[in-house]
C-alpha cells in the first residue's frame, strides 16, 4: 500500500497527534504528597512524609538533666543516640501518659534530626497536591505558627505541621 | 587521637566511671575527678562546703536521698563536695563507647557539664563533668542552711 499525502491523511495525522498528546496527559500522574497522620490528644495532625525517616514504637526515654521541658530525653536507635521532643509542650497541649499506641517519629529537616513523641500514628497516606490547601486563620494559636497547609483525612480537616518550623521554634 | 592542652587521648583510652541514680536518670562521673567519697552525716558535715546534686543541676523534681554520700571533687579550691545518692557501681569503659549528645540536647541543655552518653541497650548513663558543673553553676552551699 502506498502512503497517502492528501488532505485526509493530513487530518488523520492531526487526529493522531492530538490523541498522543491526550494519552501523554493521562499518563502523567497528578503530583502526590506523602503524609504521616498522627494524633496528639483527640486532635489529628500530619507531618510531611519526606521529613519522617522512621516510626518507632514507644520505648523508655532517658531523662537528661538540664534540658528544657520541650525535650523529653534520649533514646537509642540502633546505637545512635537521638533526642526526643515533647510535642505536647511545643504545641501547648496537655501532656498525656504514653501508651502502647504511642510512637516516636524520627524526623529530619535542614540537617537537624530528632525523635518526636506522638500519641499514635494513624496512617501514612499519599494525597494529591490538589487536596492540600492553604492554612486557615482560625487555627489554635498554639499551633498556627507550625502550620502552612491543611488537608482532608476521613472527612476531617487535618493540619500539616512543618518539621523545620518545629525545630526552629524550640 | 585527640590532642588537648595537657594530654593525648587515644580512642582506646579507658575511663573508670562511677554511676549514681538521680531522679530517673543514671549519672556517670569520671573517677579521675573525684578525690574521695564518704557517707553524708548532717551533724559531722555541717561545716563543709557542700551542694546537693538537685541544686547543682537545678532539678525541679524532688529527689529522695536514701543514702546520701559526699563526692569530694578534685581541683576545686576551696574543696567542694557534691551530695548524691550512694554510688551504684564503678564501670570501666572505653571512650569508643561514649556517644556525643544529640545536637538538640547539646544546644538546649543548660549545662556544659553534661558531656556524653554511654548506652547499654535501652539504658543510658549520662556523663557529668563535676568540675565543669561546680565551676559553672549558681549553687547553694551547705544543705542544712539551704
């Protein structure tokens, strides 16, 4: 069969190019943000997954004399000593007694690494960027500084805490 | 190898550390900094230059001194004794076993005297330089008058 070079063929080529462009658009996945959903008391918050290196079960945190209240102490993570922050104090929330649901999230941002004790880790999820929204002005003053963005999780608004701001504030 | 003003420290240097429980922490003190240890008796030691460890470390938590002992610190004039609970054990550790404090602790811990940690599983010995502690603190001498 000889290749055509007529008007119809030009139209078919144009359609083909259009379809290919559409296919490419479909193939590109929407950007996703990974979030670690956790609880402090009855409130649900999130950390950016990129900032969380590990989630560890609760273990005894050794007290270090001379540290402010926002530092719970230290733990041994496979031979490395890591500090553990008291996020309840940082967010000006009532402290809770650790339970078997408590977790130590090992966070790293701008070269600083530390554990953060949370009451529970609920989930690790990927959220399309279109479902991440700017913060709202009516947030609790205790956490407003740490929140740039919010999202929805199980139908509820969840504040996303910025680890670099947590580390900066302490 | 670490060079200081006075001595050369090898990575295989060993230290004798005496451990003491303070509140929920286990503290370790380099025996090289201790002149002597004696049991504290308020009637006999009233005239001495003494400071309780909870005052020295400014701890909010109350400490139950079940068997108080005086740790007389070397190289301090006039001599000053730290009152701690009775010593638990003396352990010989290589400096390779000593871990530096995490940067956040280093930055926010108010004492330079807290200088390192020895980890044994989930148990820790927090190392305290008692000479730095005494030189750098605002403490109350003579517990009976405190």
